[in-house]
C-alpha cells in the first residue's frame, strides 16, 4: 500500500474504553476471554503537571461554518522542556514481525494491545497474523473469492473483540478487490455494495460489529458506506469522492470527501492538502475545514488543517478545529483520553518524526533511538503507540511503543530549529 522508504504511513483508527483481555487464537479466528479492569491512567499526575491556561484565539468562520481555534504553539514548545510530565513518561520499543505495507499486509491496533498485520510465508505468500505480548498467532488468509486469483490480503482495522477487517485483491494490483471480516467464525469475504463496482475496502470496525469503508465504482468514483446487520447504507455525504475511515463505539463515522483518496490510501500517502473531512452522527453530517483520519469514543477526531499551503496536525471537537502543532504535520490517531499521535517534519530535516500530544503535556518527539525516521499509525486507550520507521541501517520496521517507567525511550523536545548536519 505504500513505499516504506517514503516515510509514509496510513492509519487505522480506534476504539473504546480499555479493559484487560486474555486472547486465545487459532487459524480460523480469535476467541477472547474478557477480564475487566480499571482504566490505566495517570490522571492524578497529569493534573499536577497541567500547564497554566493556554491562550487561544478564534478565527473567522470557514466555508463550512466551522470555527478554527489555534493554540499558542510557541508557548507550548517553550514550556514543554520544563514540564515534569515530559521527563516522567518513558516507553519500551518493541519491534514487530510484520512485513512492509508496500508488500501488502497492513497493520492495526486495538485497545488490548493486539496488533494485526501481514507476514511472509516460506513460499513467498502473505498470511495475516495477530501479535500480543510477544506471541504471534497465524490467522491465515481469506478464501479466494470471487476467484482463487484474489489471494493478496491487507489489514485496515481491528476491534476490541479481535474482529479484523481489510481487503483482498489480486497480484495484478489494488483493483479489483473485495473486503473481508475475520472473527471467531473465521474469514468471510463480503460482496460489493453494488455488483458493478470495481472493488471495495473495509477500513474500520467498532465493538458492535459495524463496518465502514468505501467502494470504487465503475465510473471511477469512491462511495463511502456503512455495513451493519448484513446491510449496506450509503452515507449521506456530498462530494464526487467520499470515503468512510473510522467508526467509534457510538456509531459516529468520520471520513473525507472531494478527493482522489484511493491512490493515497492504498499507497499509504495520507498527508494531503486537498481533502476535506466530515463527521456523520445520528443522521446529521457535519463538514470540516480540514481532513480527518481517526475518531475516539468522545467524538473527537484527529487529522490536519491547511494554512498557507501547509498541513498542520489538528483536533476537531464540536465543530471547532484546534491546531496542535505549528510544524508541517498530521495526526493519525486519538484515544479516549484525547492523546494524539502522528508525524511531523522537523525543522531542517527531510524525514518525518513521530510525535505524541496531549492538552496536559503538549507535544513531544517519540522517534525511537536508532531510527532515522518514524511515523505513528495508531494509539490505543492504554497509551500503546503503533508506528513504523526506517532504521539508521535502512531497514523498514514496524514497532510498538508501550508506556513503561523503566523503558529505554525518553520523550524528546520537538525539533523546531535546524541542527548542524541535519538530514
């Protein structure tokens, strides 16, 4: 879906309040035994470390009657290094065994810390697998439908019960394609929303089993849809091209429109200045002035806004867009605590770095040591961050960052000024 050397990465988005689960898997699906526990949080520490109120200003209404709110970002960056929370939070960096997305496979993360992606078999074919706590479970591949030529799978989403959605296509390319769901009953390949369509992709799934995605029509348009209780519903979103990219536990859907997204989506190049987002909730569509890639259970969406031709990471809430990074950037994940992850362009560098942002702590760089570039793909409610990077040795590598007070990765200040010898 993308060239890993481009430093580009798609995102899958998600999901709901966390609980601990033991997970038992087999080649025909994943079976879960649920054990509830308290939400992991450092809210007490965060309150103690909270900044003074950050000055903001409201811009004028945009074309879609949405207001823009911009954080005083320089103040954020100046205070960041002095914030005790900044130094306190550390991470383990866990390499993951999944193959580069450009070779198919994909990746997705749920709130239980389960990561799904593609692995290469000894014969060169690709199978899907689930990783959890160091254990890799082979899930297999979807059945070759409508013919055996459909044998190249790609993952886009996973919910907290372990149900996985994605696409399956032929070795000839991204089209034609079908979408699949893999749950405790095994793989099911679903028919297209319209039999005349060229292909379909399932991008997100919530805990109710509702799936969102899009079809590529015979007239080369993209049409976003919701699949629920075995029935397709076309989303009431205006635009020549519409896609549905995420759905939260309450059924609120986010996506983008008026943009040729299929090539960027299927190549992982989501950082675009041309797309505009929407939020569809309870029968009402709200159009946004920026683009969105993720939504949490509170209805907060993450993506980007364009200013002077430059994309900057943005959080959208109740019709207000808050720009959270002053550098070229985009946000691709947001959890229920409103912690945001994405990538940014460090000043004086030509490679992307991974960032995490919260209203309490501001933004900091979480590019692992030994990586020349890194980008986030998702963040869950435990604070785990799924990412991708290129090591200094030139290896493309997926990784999982897990909060650990004794972890080897320490958050760093954002690179806001060129350094000598920067690349």
